[in-house]
C-alpha cells in the first residue's frame, strides 16, 4: 500500500498521537504497529488505538 517501514524491524511509520500512517487517511492499530516486534503490542496497550483514530478522523471532517 506504500506505508514506509523501518529498515531493521519493518516497523511502519505512523503518528503515535493519531495512528495515521505516511499515507493520509490510512491508519494502523494494534499488533501491526510493531512490525517484527509484535510482542510489544497487547490488547491492554492497543485498545486505545481506535479512540485515537476516530478522534483524528472527526477532527478532519
């Protein structure tokens, strides 16, 4: 899709405050944000991603 990734662990570039990637309007949530470091993401620390994404989309309306 064109999301840029880090060279070492293929972690996608995204805004950690909005979860929006380098592609406007394309957001990431959950374990996919960790690239090869999937062990860093759990339900407990990624369930807020949806709220962050929705808030950003509503601000852009």
